[in-house]
């Protein structure tokens, strides 16, 4: 499943990438990307982060609640 790029213009975006047990959060207010592995805290990553690019192509968009659960 591909995450459509237009969702990044609308608001915050949350992506689950279960293959790597990772989740991503795009904060629209700051235009920053955050990565958190399941059960861990989050770290800021650049837009060109390899896992983030893979998650856009193979991950699935999730809700804020899903992002913070696990």
C-alpha cells in the first residue's frame, strides 16, 4: 500500500511499517519526521531517511492512536 503524498499537505501523518517494526510521524506544523520502533521512543529523522522512503511505498497510514499504541 502506498501512502499518497497529498496527505502530507493536509495535516499530521502517521505511518506503520510492520516489516521493520517501525512507525513514522510527520508533524505538519514543523515539517519534521519522527521514527519510533515498536515499544521505544521516537527520534527525528531526515526526509531522505531510507526506512521512511520504504514506509511511504510499503507501509500503511494509521491513526494517531495507533502510532502511540504498543
